[in-house]
C-alpha cells in the first residue's frame, strides 16, 4: 500500500495506529507488562519515488531541507504544558496524528528528533531549527554511499550528539537523519 497516493487520510491514520498498537501488544506480552507501560511518541518519514510522507504523534520535531533552507514539517504536540504530549497508546493518537505528504523536489534531507534533542536543535519560541541541523543533513548527504568500517561522518555525528546535544538535556535524546543528493537539473546534466 502506498500512503503517498491514497486519499483517505483518516483511514491511513487508523491503520498506522492499529499496526503500532498490535506490535506494542505483542511486545508487552513478551515483556510481561501493560501496553500503557510502553507509551511512546512516533516520528517517521518515508519516501517513494518523488514523494514523501511524514507521520508524527506527540512531541519531538520533524524538519527538512528544501532548496538549501531548513523548514519545519511537524512541530511538537505538547498540549498546554511542555512535559505533556500524546502517545501512540493514547486514546487521542489517531486524531492528534499528523500525516503529511509532499513532493521531494528540492528536498535534500529530513531530520527527526525527540524532545530531548529538540532542546538543543529547535527553538520553541521562534519555531525554527538550529543552523546545526542544516550542517548535519549536508554532512550525511555529502558522505560516501559505500560502506567503510569506521566512516568519518559517523564519528562526527557521534561526537556532535555526545558533546552538543546530549549534555543539554536530561530527557531522551534521539536523532534520525535521512539525506539524499540533490537531483540534477536538466541544465546541469549536459
């Protein structure tokens, strides 16, 4: 099923939450705990052809780079208070989920971050990503696509997370990057 071409957003949201809850139910049985004990937010980006899909439940931030500029795809859902949010296990997960689709034209990357990482990389007041986010996406986009044992970009990312992001929060600290080389324009292919 391709979420990029379907027009039934409400049904897609219900399918996503149902699938997530089924997996959490299975995991809770294995761990011998309640599903509510596995409460978590969700941030996801998928691409298909020249389209992308963003799925977001709860806090955290999803940003992207289009035409060399940082943009926000989805900002935190914190209700009235900074330390409250919607979880996948919440009864309002489907209604509060953000499901966004768009064109990849001009997009060179996405950056997804938990609320802990957002403390360093997202300005809640201005609703803007830190310039470091653009550098992170560029670092990954410019990295070699072949595998090496200890690529330099991986070392740089780990150092950045350990020294700049992790030290600025006492909360969870997750960061995911999806980067791609910019598409060549017809005039640059000649």
